[in-house]
């Protein structure tokens, strides 16, 4: 094997490993998301667990004259 063939083989193996890890990571994320544990006193479904949603008032500001 020449050095060029070894480099190409190494690059192909690295690409295959990267794609495999990406697919496995996405699958693990989906499984974790589906099996999220529920504790007593946890917020209702769809509610954020750690952050509070802040909404700004949509009315325009009133100028004081």
C-alpha cells in the first residue's frame, strides 16, 4: 500500500465512524426524549423544566407628555 492509499482508507474510515456516531447520538437523544422521567410535582407536559417563559407586552409604549 502506498501512502496515498493509506490516507484515503483512513479518511474513509473516519467519515464512516463520524456518520455512525452521529446516527447513534441522534437515536440516543430520541430515546432519552421519549423516556423522560416524571417526578411528583413536575410541571405539566409541554412546560419548560428549568426556564420560565417571559412574554413581553405587545401593546405599544405610551409616551408621557
